[in-house]
C-alpha cells in the first residue's frame, strides 16, 4: 500500500467515526437535546467528511455533504428550527451520507438513488441559503479584508470601542484534520464586526514551498459585545493545532510586516474583492508567489481555480514529524490528538501478535512455576520469590494488553437506531429504542461478532415481540413500543440484554408450531423455559407469512450459534402481556481466563473461576440420591444438584463417592446453582484459551482448551452445558 492509499484508508476509517458522531448527535437532538454544542458536533462531523472528500475528488460525496452542511449551518445559526420533521430528514440525510462514504470506499462514484430528492429537501429547509456552486465561495464572503500597515494600532481606529485583537497562526495539523482557517474567521464574523489582516511574510518561494506546511497568519480586530470566552469557543475545535493570542483592544501593536490581501484577492479573481474562485480565469501562481516574495525567481505555472477552492487536506487525524504524509507505507501506526490527550492507531495485526506473545509469556511463566514446585524449592527462596514477582508482572502486562483491544459496545449500539427506524417503518409500528451502558468495554473480537446477533434480535423484538398500535391501545399500553438494549459487567463477563414491552411469548402457539413442524412430539411435556427455547431451533418461525423481515425460519438459531461460538450463552425471560428479555452473557476476552485447575478420573480440567461461588468437602449426611445416578447435596438449608464431572464427560461409568471428592458450588449464567464433584483441586491459575472447535471439533461440556505449565493440554469446562444436561437427567430420574 503506497502512502496516498494509506492516507485514503485512514480517511475512510475516520469517516466511520464521524458518521457515528453524526448519528449520535442527531438522535440526541431527536430525544430533546437542545445543547448548541450537540448541533456544532453534528455540523463538524459533516464538515470534516466534506473536507476530506474534497482532497480525494469524491464529487458525489462532496456535493451532498455541502448541501447537508448548509442545512446544518442554518440550524446552528437559529434560522432553521429543530423540529421532528426536520430531524427525520436529517437522519435520512445521515443514512445517505453513510451510504455515499461506503460507496466511495469501494470505488464507486455513482450518486445515491435518494441523493437528488433529499438534496432538494435539504435546500428547501435551508431556504436556498447556498447553491452547490457556491461551495468554497461563502467561506470568504463574510469578511472585511484590509491591508496591514506598519505599526497599526487597532484601538486608534475606533476610540472607546470595546473589542479584541486576535492573532491566529495555524499549524500543519489544523489542515491535516480538515479544518479551514476561513471557517474560523467566518465564525468570528458571526459574533462581532471584524477586520481581518493577513500576514504572509512567512510564505517562501514556490521552489521551497512544502505543501504539508502552514505559512500564513492572521490578525483579526473584533469589535462588539463578544467576550473572550465566546472567542475561545470559536477556536476550541482547533485547540492545540494553532498559535492563538487574544488581547483587548489597545493591548499591543499588530505586526509591522504585512500583505495587502485586497490586492491579492484582486489578482486571484478578475472580479476583484473577496473571492478566491473565478470560473472564467486561471490563476498565474508564479505571479502570485512573485507578489508575495518579490525576490524569488519562480516559473509561471497556470493552475485551475477550482484547485484553489478545493480543500487541501484530507480529514485525517494524523500527526507526523516527517514531511512525508505517511512514513510507514503500511500505515501501521498513526498518532492523533483528542480532547482526552494523544492516542495512537495501530495496525490490528500487530496488536493480535502482541496478544499471542503475551499468551506465550503466561504459559512460560506457568512452566517455570511448575518446574520450581517440582524441584522442591522453599516458598521463601530467592528463586520462588522472583517467580512470584514475575507472575504479578505477567498479570499486569496481560491486563494492559487486553485493555488495548477493549472497546466500548457503543460502536455496535450506534448501528441499531437506524435498524429500528427501518424495521419500524416496514412494520408500521412506532418504536422507541432505549440504550444503556454504551460505555461498557469488551474485547474487540467480541465487539465485531456482536452486530449480527443483535441485528436479528432487535428485528425479531419489533416484528414479533411488539404488538400493533391497535392491540397495544386495547391492552392499555402506549401506542409507541419500547425496545431496550443494555450492556453491563457481571461476574467477570459482559451481559447484553435485549428486551421489549410487547405481548411476551405465546407459549401455546410456540409449542403448537413446533409440533406442526415436527420439531417436537405432540406428547412432549415441556416446562415454560423449554418452550421458550424452542424459538432457537433451526427452521422455527412464528411468522404467518414470509416477509422482508422474518418468516424464513432462520435468525434465532443463528443467534444462539453465534453466541455459543463466542463462549457465551443466551437465555430468555418472558411474561405474557408484559414483554420478553433476551440475555446474552459473553466473556470479556477470548484470550485469557482465570481458572481453577481440578482433576477428574486422572484428567486435568479447568473450571472458570468466575462461575465458582465456593468449594466444600461433602459430608455423607448432606448427599441424597434421587434414583439412578442423580444426587443432590444440602447446602445451608437448600438442595442443589450434585454433578459428577467425570461421569458427565464420560471419563467413568460409576459415580465417585461424594465424601472422597471436592464439590465446587457454581452458578450458571441463568442463575441456576449446582455442585460439581471432582476428585481434587490442584490450584488456581491464569490460563491461555485455545479454541478446541477450530483445532479439533466441538465437544459437549467443553468450552475450549489450554496448555498447562507441564506442557499437557487441559480442557476448559463449559459450565452451563454440564448443568443444563444434568438438570434434564435429574428431571427424568424424578
């Protein structure tokens, strides 16, 4: 990948971030947020996309972004009211903009089918404030340009007038992030009367010109009622990317050197003042530079005026000390500044490699500990103490590396409002989406594989879960249905809930359909939980007819398989007439876990420590048989199933005597408790997860595998599956 391609790819990556910011802001406004900064953030997102698109000549994207930006500018200036219909149009415009970005990323230059009609709607909303042909021109039209004079004192021009002198010099980073000095100057013009003076003394000869550098500076005399806070608010977008000095009028003198900008504009445009672009003429850059630097000998080069108008930089948050746009052709790492400080964008392959190496480090640390234990060294010896310190350091390194891949689920949640709007429109049901816990962090791998399951579940919640407005009204419910999407941490795992306030699962109908499709026998006696879980069976659907949304019998079985592939579980809680809640429990990371190493019939196994409540030595009087091999154990006045792990996994045919083993009291994701009976506990340690399914095949009761310190492979128990199967066996025994 060459340097320009790397910059282009980074531009599209950042477009996704800007689009997420755009949709988030519009949804906040739709929910009643009237904060001007929210509107500003939405405007900046579209403006950044437009600026970057200009650098790559993405014409369709530029045209639509300009119309969209103009309408948003009318909104933030207060000339366009923030109403429900306006926001609906803005949300549709955000969807079209997203489609145009993705089309441009794939290499398509075609317009979106809805682009022309939506552009006309946006123009009508903004009252025809600007035509597309005016893109670039309006950035200059609001200023009064005047030449700088030697030792000019702004205060002397207007005695007794309040105001400020603002000295502003952009750095290269400002342009690299698709910001424009002209827009900042225009914003100043909104808060007071301005006189703008250009300092072009730093502009070199054309032969020495660095296209990545910034040479110009401005001195602005601002008069009126604006205070310093309002001025600083204008420049908060570019904080750190420019040199900025704000002084009250009369505070100091302006620079002694200057340039007659009015004369410059006259040379650039045959029409004279205050316009950079002239469609009828080319610009003699050689003469222009000669005017700026009279001693320089430069050739005359004719450049089309649209090049001057086009944004000179892509919307990239890339900072580099080198003059080259991308020192690393692979684009492996990029630095950028954010409000929270400096961040770095690293090639994901490098992070994955680092995580693999940390996994090997964890394994080698376990090997060393095993060797020291086998050698019989005292715990107080220098070697043993050094290994303890190594173990702590390894854990800190592992936690830090895992944090690098951790991302908030917000990136997935932000895709759902658009889906809800589309499905609600298709079904004719008014729906409100409520999200909670968007900042909950989880491994990037988990994040990437969550989108499809959540999409299926939300579509089903609207199509099957929520009733029609008429039925809701008859049941005394608001016509608008509510779908809730929430994320939170629990017991070292991430839990995601999708719930609705609809009619709940019609269990009688579900069982009838399953019987008709031959999924169960008509005589089957099923509990409510088992009937609810029928919807996860392949081929099951409650839809009366096939539609664009559902009815083909695929979806929820795909959801369960996807969640299980991530080492997670999905459960259902439904109350007739009140709605349903689907709960997904997933590991925070797919790389490392803390486990209890146990043995069963000579086999070494690992039980996830997050599922273990306590360990205990069973007493004979506490163990009770239910017939066959089914047993329960009494724990503090209650009874829980006692599951022989060796028998559950097929290691032995006869159960272990309870008093000869150790019981692990565990709690499954569904909240059910059970006691796992093992031969012995070897200890607690951190283990590296290796996919058994990818390297062998899926094994019931086994979630994954790991490598122990002695080099042996140990299986990681799938607690939920073991408990679920054993509970079914107990029901049969009783």
